[in-house]
């Protein structure tokens, strides 16, 4: 059995704002929630890049 040391890294490939009116709930200082109107949603497109030993070992 072979051990493979891999490294994972998340890479952002695209970021934009989608304009859309919607409500979100933010916590206030007393543990309650406050309803707030937002005008946009942040959108991030990411990939999880995993690097490691790619040799094909046969036993």
C-alpha cells in the first residue's frame, strides 16, 4: 500500500454581483435577529484543486 501526500487549495476563478432584492436576517447584539433588505448577492465560482502523486503503482 502506498501513501499519497496531497495538498488541497481552493482557487477563485470568477467573482461577480447578481443584483436581486432579497431579505437577510442579521444577528443583533442581544441574540435577536433583524431583517435587512439587500440589493445584491455576491457570487464566487471556485474550484478545489488537489495536487499529489499521480503515478500509477502496480503491486
